[in-house]
C-alpha cells in the first residue's frame, strides 16, 4: 500500500476552524519545527475507524474495550517479546497526566522526584506541580563528533538522596534520540533496586527506531525484578500522529502498584476519550504498514538534516537513533545566549528552546514533516547558520 508523506497538509488555514498548537503559536511568516507533532495524515485504518464511530452519532461515556486491551497485548508480544496481561493496562488521557499521577500515587509531599537531563519539559514540572522535591542528574554529552549522548550512572547516583523515591525515565530518550543499550539499562536497574526507587518509564517513542539493528527493550521486560516497581507508559500518539485524541496506557504488572495508581486517578482524570480509544485500537491492529512507510521517510529526513548540520559551523548533533526529533548544540555557533530566539527572529523557523529541557544553548528540531517543508526550513536556517 502506498501512503502519501510528501503532500503538505494545510494546518494553519484549513477550510475548517481547527486551531493547532504547532501552527498557530507563531505568525504566518514562521515555519514551525518545534512541538513533537508530525505534519502527516494519520493511517487510513485509523481514519476509517473514526468515521465509523462518528457515524454512530452517540458519544456518551465509554469503556475501554476488551479488544483494545488484547490488541495492545498482541502488539507488545509481536514487537517487543513482552507478554503483558489485559488487566495490567490502565488507559488514561495522556502520558503527561500519567507522570503527575505517578508522583501523587508513589511519593509523599517533600519526597524527591529524580530525572535525567536534558529531558522534555513536562518531566521537569512534575515535582513542582505535585509538591515534591525536584532532583536532576545530567547526561554525559558527546566529547567528539560521532559520539552519542550517554547515561552517567555516577552523576545519577550522586543525585540520589534519602528523600528520593521516584525516577522519571525516558526510553527511548527525548530529546537526544538515544536508544539505551542493555548494558546501560542494567546499570540503571541495579541502581534503582539498591536505592529502592519506583520508576516511571516513558516509552512513548519506542515504535520509532531509525537505525538498522536498533532494538527497544521495555525496562520492565528486560529486568523482571523491576516489574513490581515500574510503570511503563505507552501511547499511539507519536507513532501514529494521534496526540490530539488523548489516549495513553500505563502498563503496570504489579497489582498493588496498579491499585495505588488507579486510586490516585479517581476524580483527577476524565473517562476515556471514546474516539481516542477507537483510534488507538485501529492503529495498533492495522497501522503497521503505515508505520513502516513512515520510518523510511523519517530515516531520509534524518539523513537530510545530518548532511545540512555538517555545513553549519559551530553546530553539533548526534544523529538520533529514534524519534523524529533532533537535538542541536548551538553553543559554539555564535548566536548568543538564546539561539532559539535568534533563529526564530532571523530565519523565521520555530524550534524548541533547549533551556526548557534544562540545557540552554541547545534547540530541538522536529523533522516529522514533509520533505518540502523541511527543506524550506533548512534553507532559511542556512542563511543564519552558514554565516
């Protein structure tokens, strides 16, 4: 089946009144490559399923269908070799709410919530929003071209205190695009067990691996001893471009942990989005051909970006192993303290500011758009960065 990832979709001035965070945050003169929202039409199977559900005409309170639970079990087994049970699943409207619920469920006010930076901004707000103590450890950045960002276990352990109770983990990593190796995860698992921490493993981008031979290991599957202390977060939102339909799943093998999480959600979360649940099932059940085609497009875009970055003096990038996001180091590019603002004002390209991820001087670029739109944005960046 042939899918169209080349034709730009009008999102700023569509025929209907459909505001978009990505396309309406800035003026018409700006090309947005910031928030993690692709510009591709979602899989035909999802659109067909949504049309059928909309035609029913009644959108009252729904339930998570057994067929969706079984479909996610099949996806997990087929793609990751992890046998999960339907009752392990707690569906809710989004991964970011799940991060906050986990903090409320698994920690007390004043407890430490630890994360590894750079990290996408909601991670850095969880402790503040839930009255906990924010704790951070920095990754080890590449020391030379061709190297990758690495987990610094020594820095992570140094950040742990007697008050630390929860680790928020991103796997694969946003924004660097790292796919963690088993050896790195083993070191993390040992540290978590020794310090008696709970873990929320955000595995939102696990279906978007860009390098041949790359393999995603769900943390709770790779280290069964961690299953009793781990909440795994999955969603079709990034893989199939369904973020606006707000459907995500917390996979929680341990029954007591699952009960604590469910208790924290009562009164805090609305019932499931009936359209989001339909879309999720269709995506996982029939979206695989579309996903495979998407991956080829993203690999081509990553290559286009890698070649362009090589022409920009003072700009560094470790090509992402996963996601459609690139983490650019602009600290030596001569753009001052706020390169994101310089590129916005000078090139008319909106990128995500690294300061929001805990690392000023960097920007995150979303290459999940059409080749035409990506090339237009890169050409604009040329005028600033090549100079």
